C-alpha cells in the first residue's frame, strides 16, 4: 500500500527539522561546553574587567544574548544556557531551583569564573539567584530581580491563575509537537516571532539568532514543561532565601504583566497584575539595601521591552559597591 499524502508530508517535515538541526550543529557554539557531571552546559563569557554579571534566564528564556551587547560595555558578563536550553544538554535531574543552583555553581567553579558576582534573575530566574545568594553569600556582591517572583503569593495563587499555568503548559506541549515537526522553524523563517512580540524587531538578527535557535529545538519545550511542573517545588525551596541583610538589590517592576493584544485578550491580566503587586511588596523586604525601578512601558518581558532598565540596574549595583 502506498503511503498516504499526509504521511509523506509528516515524514518530510520531520526530516526537514532533523536536517536543519544537523546543519546548525555543524557550527560550534559561541561559548564553551563544560561537563557538569555527565552532561554539558554552555557558558559564554564576554568582557575583560570589572565584577562578573551572571544572567539567570526566565522560565523557558534564553534572553541573556539580547542583553549582552550593552552589559559588556559596563563590565564582564557570563551567559549560560540552563540544562535543556540553547546549546546545553538535558539534565537527568529535576528542573528545580535547588538543582539549577547546584549546576550553576559547579559550572562557574569549573570554568574558573572568579567571584564576586552580580546576579541578574529574570522572572523565574529570580528564584534561582536568590537561592544562590543565600547558599553562597561570599560570592555575591548584588542582585537584580527583573519582574521577579515571590513564593508566598505563588504558593497561594488563586484557582483561575493556577489554570493559567495549565494553559501555558498546554502551549508548551503543542509547541513541542510543532518543533518536532519543524513548524516552529517555519514560523521563525516567516517572521512570526516578531509578529507575536513586535519589540523583537528592535534587535539585530545576529543577536536574536541564538534565542530563536533554542526555541526551534524540541528539548527547549520539554525543559519549559519540566520547569513549570516543578514551579511549586522551587517556590518551597526558595522560602529560606528571604533575608539578605544589606546586600544591594535592585527590584525591577514591569508596568503590566501583559501588553493588551489579540494574544492576551482572554487572559486574566487584572488578577495577574494584582499577584505581581503582592510579590513586589515581598521582594522589597529582602534587603535593607533594596531599591525599586518601575518601568514606564514594559510588560513582564522587560528584557525585550525595555532592556536598558536592566542595564541601568546593573550599573546601580556596580556604583553602589564601588562606594563601599
């Protein structure tokens, strides 16, 4: 029996995805691959002097590459792809904040990246940098939390926002299937990323390339799903990281969680913003040396909407430490 046309199309799209990945993988990653215990993490370092900024991405994010060109003008910067993202391998361990912190410190130590560090945690990454700073206080000179999370509100999230998490998870599963079939790659080629998030058009393609590359890989969406499924566990793990004495912390608060658009009309934006307000009140109590920067036009994705605010926050930490 001859294969059906649909089967042939399916096979062709899967082959297209596989061949495209093989072609991409012929080019070496921009940084170095470091074995952290049987699997490799990708670490990219730029800049020659000054305290080292370590960027901890959002859930599913790999946005540090967007911030690199401006941060490197100030000081040294390290971008690493969490296990499962970018050029990094899958990790066989749970995708929780504690495991991520363990991997990160092993990576920085093995790579010879000397402290002190300025930790930049975007969204979910704020959990990870807080836990890192609590467990390795002697290595951290300051933190920037970009529209960060706080566990008290996250663990008491109302039912309709819990449903929003499930909505996101279903989207990750669909995107996984789309990446396997090469659909995400085709959407990338026709500019859909910039259509969904118009501010991406402000970045040069060479800067966007590693970000888009990761989103086309099935492992990216698997890891996003693993991280969101473990989000409550991560929330409980970070409960101990709530007292940083006088550590300099800049808390960046976005103007709104979602910008109004056709993609967000049915999402509970008002409830999400109320939850954010509660979390930012808690985050401001982490240190006696905390300051808050409120963005004017940014959604939750500050690193895309107003990346200059993150650069400003890093500069504040550098100057604060210079005075001391």
